[in-house]
C-alpha cells in the first residue's frame, strides 16, 4: 500500500515510517520542525518537508502520492507550548486536519473512487477536567470532553472535525485518543529524562540522579505498542468511531529508577530537585480500552524494563 505519515519527524511518526517500510509498504513521511533527528531514519524512506498549515502543500502531496492509508500525526503536541503559542497550536492542529480532509475531497473531484482511510492522532488531553471529576480512573470514550489548555481544545477540534467529515463527506476516518507513551527518540518526559541523565552519569562516573516526586504513578506504554494499536485500527477499527489507546499498567517513578540502576549495575545517589516537584500531582488516569481490544485484539506487550533498556542504549549511541 501507499501510506502517508504526517508528522514523521516526531517520536511516534519516525518509528512508524520505519515499521511500515519494513513491512514492505511504499511509505512517505512528512516533517516540519522535527522534534527528533530525522537523519536517524532509514534513508530508504522518502521524507518531505511539509507545513500542514498550508493547504496547497498538503493537497499536492496527497494528489501526487495517492495514499491508501493516512496516519495524521502532525501536530504542535506540547500542552505547555500551547499556552505560549495558542494561535500556532490551533492553526497547526485544526487547520492542518482540515487540509488533509479537504485534499481528499479535492482529489475525489477527478477520482470519485478515491477512498483512503485516515487515522487521526487525538489525545487524552481532550478529557481535561473530566479526568479530575470521574471516580473511576478508567475513562471511557463516552466521557465528556472538557479540555484545560489550548492543546486539548485543538485536539477536540481535530476529533470533532473528523467526525464531521465522516458524516458529511463519507471520508473513512478513525479518531484515536492517545494516552502517555514513551520510547527511543522521546524527549521531555520522565523516562527519557531519567535515562538520559543516567547515561551522562555513567559517562562521568558520578552516579547522581536529580529527580522529582518518585512516588508518582503513571500509566505509560511503549511507542511500539502504540504504533501497533494505530496499525490495527487502520485494519480492523470501525470507521467514523473513536478509540482510547492507553497503557493498562501503572508504573511508580521509583521503580523506573530501580530498572535503570539494574541495567547500569550501579546505584544512584538520589537528589530531589525542588524545581522538579509539582505543587500537586495529577491523578492516575488510564484509558478504558475495552472497545480497542474487542475490535482489534490489541494488547500491551512490551514491559517497561525493555523500554528502559532500549532508551539507555539509544542515549549511549546518540549523546
């Protein structure tokens, strides 16, 4: 198949194009201001620069490449950045999504049978305040959407726009509300920060680790499990529907430090950094994935120990 991955300069997208290429598909990835080093991606994979805010650029790619599947991952994906740059966040995430769908409509004017499936990377951030109000930590897709920052609002926009294009234009799409994930090429999350600092400590011989609250719990999945979920949804998901894609396992941050110590064969001198402490920690939130499992058979397979080991190896090679 011809498969387009927008946002292939991000952690998930960069791995996704490689996985699809290994499966024998004809893959095209787009990037703009990548958050990863795209030179790490297999050079056999075609990558093109594209700012999804510009319709003509998106339309040209879809018209020329004619993808059978589109994984729309391109986004301004940091909630903190969305406070400083709300206009760019809304423009990229909402107008970028409109441009994908309008491009499909444009191609259909000349080719009425063109019928790709679009997998749209939405976010658990859409639930927002609802996550603080629910008694059950396993939030379902039917929960009310109450986003708490411009990023969350932009993802609600992507979500509802996709539903609208499905209903009105019969564009086959599936919305995926993605929860926490990590892995190689990830930056600015706890696991990537800890593993990176650990390798720097290994290099220096000074085994000191700056941490925040190690009693915090987080539900985290490996990016490979996430990608497997997205691929299964493209194959088996119900078009027009929405799915949570979430880890079913919670990890205590202290346990992640222990995993790192075991891999390195060395104990750390733990230093609590006040700047890394939050006034309050978020509730433990896990997406209810009954619908995902029932429709696709997806299961979380990669243990955090494996994720940590792979991330340590990655930092050893790249730092």
